[in-house]
């Protein structure tokens, strides 16, 4: 994480805009405050994309956006789901940032004809997915308020027929180093670069850690701890009145706050078994990991915050 921040700082003088991607279900958890203070600081156009908004509580999300914009006045905040985003919405998001970039003072980069944009954020929130979408799809920008002669009516993606430049995966930390910049437009010249995940150096509380684990932004290093994380997930489901959904999925006849009861039933249904000595028994660890994954996917309800 420290290396990622250092690499970003070293490239800051060559950057014209910053796209930060975060999970809409945990809009305040894990965001590195140093990213804004040291990289944006009111000088660089900054777009915050809250991804997976289809899984988030809309009321909580709207309040969170208002708070973020009050604290970071030069940050433009949008929410979407990159997994299902349409070309027009993607165009608008990227186009609005580009408008800010060409209208902003460039200081020492005033004589440079190209524009560089970096994509950053905490691990596994959709940074590489966003980069791939921009590179693979045709991006059209219609003139809105810009009267600069070098801005053409539309930008065409030059990488529509090329192979992807970096690996994208469902596990945190797939992008290890800053990728090579890739040209996504020729007139004007616009380059985009993906970066490794940058997590907050010190998490505020165990509660924040559990939320990041449930959202798969932090990998579960020890499988043996999965039942504790699953127990926190069960606590949230009960808190937000999602009992009916997990009861049906786990075939329980009543709500429960006992994670072992739920995991035993789930292991039986999903045939999660393991050999213990000379006997085969239920694999509660495997069941816990499955339960966590289903929570993350929205199996037990999509409209509640972690």
C-alpha cells in the first residue's frame, strides 16, 4: 500500500485527472484520506465512482454522497454498477471528467499536448474493470460547454479490438504495480493508467475491518477466521430485517443469531464436508466462506449497507 501511494505521488506531476473507484456499500470504509490530501488537494480534477450501487441502500448512499461532497468540494461523485453499465452512462461519466480536465489550469503541463488520467482506490472495488471498459468500448463525447478548438465532437476508443493490458480478477490485489499508460483517444490525446489498490493505513475499528472483509476488499488470510466474519454478516442481516431471505436460503424454520446453527444447516444443504481423522463431518469453514460470498453478491438482499 505504501509503495502504491509513493508511486502515485511520483507520477503526480504528469497527471491531469484522478478517477477514484470505491464500493458504494461502504462509502466511508477504507478510503485512504492521504489519497485526497496528498494527490488531489484541490488542484487536480477528481472523480469518485461509487461502484456496485445496485447493492447499496439508496438513502444511505445519497446521504454519504452529500457528506463526501461537503468535505471534498472539488470532488465529483457518481454512483453506478460497472458490471451492468451502459455505454451512454459510461460516456457521460468519463466525458464530464474530461471536460473538467481541459478547463482546469495545467500549470507546468500547459505546453504538453496529452492528458494523463490515473484510476485508483482500495483493492477489489472495480478499478481495473473501469479501465477495461474505457479501453474496450467506443467512447463518444459530444461537445457540451467546451469551446476549445482541439476538442472534437467525439472520442473513439482505439483499443476496441486489442487484448486487455492487465489482469482483472475477483480477488483483492490482482493489480500489483502501476500499469503502462494506454491511449484511449487521439484527438485530443488522452491516456489512462490503472494502479494498485491503496487501503487506509490504519483501519478505524474492527467494525470497519469486518465491512471491508464482507465486501471482499480485504482478502481472508486465515480460513479459520471465516466463521467470525460470517457471524458479523449474520448480525447485519438480522439488523436490517433480512431474516426471511437467509432462512429460506439456509432452510431454517426460524431466525437465529447463532452462526453455528446457520452454518451447520448450510453445510448440509451444500454438501460441505471434510474428513476429520477417520470420520467425515460438516465443513463449517467452507460453509462460512460460501455464506460470506453470498452476502457479497447480494443473495440475502441488495439494499443495505455493510
